[in-house]
C-alpha cells in the first residue's frame, strides 16, 4: 500500500496521497496553465472520485486521471465539460518512463474507491474556491463576497439595457444556480440563475440580461471567471442562505447589507468617464451628474 504522504510529481502538479484524500498542489511556473496557478492546491476526498485511468499522452508522456463523481466538485460542475485537457485539474501528466510508478499509484487509488460512492454525489465533496473573488468581464466588473454577487457596469461594453437596469446585487438566497460559458468559445458569459426567473421561461441574450456578464478577448479569463462561478455554485448549494425556506430566504435577502464600493473601482470609472467627456461622447451635465453619483457611493 502507498504510505500516507507519498508524492507523485508530474508536469505542472504533484499529487500527495493521504488516507482519505489526494492533495493536488499546482506549480506556479510561467508554463503552468493560469487556472492551475489560480487554484493553488485542491484536496480531493477519495469519496469524490469515481474511477482512475492511466492512458498514453502526447510526446512521450502518460496521463493519470482521477475521474470525479458527477456533482462532487462545483468547479467541474460549473465547467460543464468545457475545459481543455491541458486545464483539467484532475489530470497529472508524467514522463513515459514513470509509467510503472504511475500504474502503481493508480492501482492504489482504485483499491481505495468504495462501491457505495459510485454515481452522482448528493452534495459537493470538494471545497469551492475561497471568497472574496472578483474579475473584469467585457461589460462589467463582477465581485462575490460569499453572501452576494455584484455586477458593476462599464461605460464601454455594457448594453443600454444594462445601463437602464443599473448596477446589480444578487443575494445568494435568491439564486438557484450559475450558467458559465467559457470565454475561449464564441459568446462566453456568466449568468446568475435566479429563483424568481426560473419559472419565467428562457432568459434573454446575456448582453441584455442584467443578471449576466459577457466575456470578450482578454475579459473574463477562465482562471478568474470559472473559480468565481464555482464559488457561487458552492454557496448556492450549501446549507447557508440559499438552503433556507422561501420565506426565510426572502428575509435573509432583505437584510444583506449593501457592499461598500471599492475606492479604486470608483477612481477607475471616474477616469474612464473623464476620457469619454474629453472625447465629446458625454456632455458636461452628464459628466457632472455621473461623477457625483459615483462619489456618493464611496
């Protein structure tokens, strides 16, 4: 049997085997995928693993992969199969000459899997990314403090529908899920699925939906937006505010205090407003009114 604390190091990550889990530590080198660097390390309970495979890789490598159970990891649930292989946190790529050693650890892991743990998990078994989290999308800035999600629209990028609706704050208690579409594919976005809208049919286009932010080239990168989506999913599915009854959930949403705006964010928006004013895209009156509104939020 593998001893507790045994480590198998591969490219970009090392797996440490413990009695009830595998601790995955990701490297921070310049060639390491940014998602791995953002995750840092992850502890995967054995009960969250459904199967273990070892397959040939590219250019003289082998790939050890722990297949996560459906519903066990909020990160993989949010990703919904959209991650490229190189960004799959459950893959450990090793030189082909270490195949025998990899096979040994694969067998050890398989022996630890319990038949009763097969199939979808009833709850998240892998911890979601820690909050607070934030990232810049194409049309706004998204932030999450563990209790509520806030969208602050950018003057450039945000649609008129979003400007009309104004900046948005959503309590976890009011959400039933998250829809994430990778920014590496056409029309990526992150949409918050609200309980009150669930029975109202299909939501509108993400660029018109105040409960969504859209991604563009360089905006909403995977390593920032996916952990964000996973953290929100973890909060929604936990026994916290999102798990309360409908009446209690409404009460919890009512007492969530408004988050104080980040002074740096306010300064950025005022600078951008000034640029628009100098370019003649904003009148003197519009500049003065909007600047006063932003300063009032400090």
